[in-house]
C-alpha cells in the first residue's frame, strides 16, 4: 500500500527525545486505523549521537 500521509521529523542530536516522539506517532498511527497509510521519515542533519540508529532500529525511513 502506498502511504497516504508522510510525517517528516527534522532531527539533530535528538536521541533523548526521538524514542518518545516515535512512540507517540505509533499510538496515533494505530488510532488512525491503518498504520501503513502513514509513513514516518526522520531527516537526520548529521547528528553525532544515536539519532540515526534509533530511527533505523524503529523502522523509520531515514535520510541524512
């Protein structure tokens, strides 16, 4: 299925907050009733912490 909506998260060194944000988005996607209709993209701006790894581990589309 092609996503109907995209959520783009610009991020730079957000390892402390990214997990909570992605948890909230997972809840919102589930409440929408069709989680596959909403894609989540983390646009990492060359973070020096674990931001990119967290995005990858959570299955987000990831762009640097």
